[in-house]
C-alpha cells in the first residue's frame, strides 16, 4: 500500500493534480479493493500500481481540469464499470451528487463496498442498461453525464444525452482518434439536440493522447431516443 501511495503521489505531482490527504488515502484504499475484487470478477486489465495510478486515477482526474462542473452538480456515470471516472472524481470533489449506472450488478456490488469502506456519501447505484435507464425518472435529470472508454462517440451520445438536463452537458473521455469519432458523431449530436462546447486534448505521459469532449444539450432529446440496443449498435446515428 505504501508503495502504491508513493507512486500515486508522484504521478499526481507530474500532472499538477492536487488532492487533500483524505482523498489520497481513499484512492489508495480504492486501489487495494480493486485488486482484491479483480481476482473474483473482471474489473480491469490494468493492475500494476503504475498503470492504475496513471491510466485510471490520473486519467479520470484530468476531467476536472477541463470540464467545468459546478459545486453540488448532479453527475451520472453511464457504464461506470469499476467506477471510472465517476467514483474517482467524487473522491476529489465530494460535493458532487453522483449516480453510477451499470448493466452488470456484480460491479455495483463492488462499488457499494468501495463506498462503504471509503465512507463516501451522496452516491446512488443503478443497475440498468444505459438505453433503459433513460426511459425512467432518470431522464433529463442530471447536470452532466460522463462516460469513459465505453463505445464510439456517436453511440455514446445516444446512450448519454437523454440523461442530461437542457443546458447541461455530456462529457466523453476518449483516446487517440477522437477527432475521427467526433466527425462521425456530428449527425448524432444534431439529432440528439446537442452542440459541441469544448474539445480538449492532452498527453497523459506514457499512456499517450487523451481527449475530453463536452457536448452541451440545447433542447430536450426527442422521445424516439434512445432506440433499442440492437438498433444503436447496428445503425449508429
């Protein structure tokens, strides 16, 4: 654990990410639980301390540098997996009201234990497919929806945009090739009543190129969307 903490501190310093002692300790415990649970369920292919510190924790935290998330904002992480980026940014910003949505319940069981062990309040866990969750009271409910490395941008827009309030935004965390995805998503963004607010590119050290795309919602998403999963995958907007 002490080894991971030193690696984490060095990594955060490299990218000028400042966290208080409580958040550092919480991330260290998060790493410990991630490795422990990863032996039982598939949460991440990255388990080495350097990889988790850089490619999971630092990567997620960079979202807070580029996206303006107001104090007390409501955020939903669609397809959260092991809690990236949602739970990491919640640790850095406890004021955020966070919802973690995933289709696999055992991931949510893991995240529930993480929240318990780390004593994190203000987190709701939702077991649902992305396209089903936004057909519930969760639709049009959040200041921001976020997703990281889940699907292509045109597909992600259809999954995420229905959750966002008008005036709020969908924030996609992408890697290399984001410009191509953004071009291919132009039609989806228009149909889902969004407009590109910001595109921020940066290098994440050895992890390479990263891109954070923020799409603002300008009007209610038409009731037609999201479509069924098969249609979304076979015929992206």
